[in-house]
């Protein structure tokens, strides 16, 4: 800025909003990367486990609904979810270290 130049309230407002937009864009990119990582981890599971994870976390179905749809017990579905998450965590940690 030239010496003696004072910025207007509108210019300050626009600059603040542009900074917020850039922060939001960065957050969106970071979130998209995390989603791609999770999607890739889900793909490492067996098809049945992928289906269960998909129903629970992508379709937002309850464990009861999944159990009914898959003709399994509540405990069986819960165990499948827990095991699948552990498998994905292990795969993530393995890839993270290499």
C-alpha cells in the first residue's frame, strides 16, 4: 500500500471474507483426502464386511436394520463392524509407516 493510504471498511471486509474462503477451501481439500483414504481402506475388506460398513456408515442404517436385512444377530453385526474397523486401522497404520 502507498504511504498514507488507508484501506476502507469494504476492502477490509472483502479481505477477511477471502481469507475465510481460502481456509474453507483448505479444509474441504483436507476432508476430501481423508474420505479417499477411508474409501480405500474400506475396499481392503471382504465384500461382506464392505457391505456392513457401507450400510452402517454410508447409508446410516442402525445395527438392528442391518441385522434384519442380512438375517444375522445384532451381536454378529456389531462384531463384524468392530473387526472391520480394527482391520482398517491396522492397514492404515501399516501404510502410514511405509
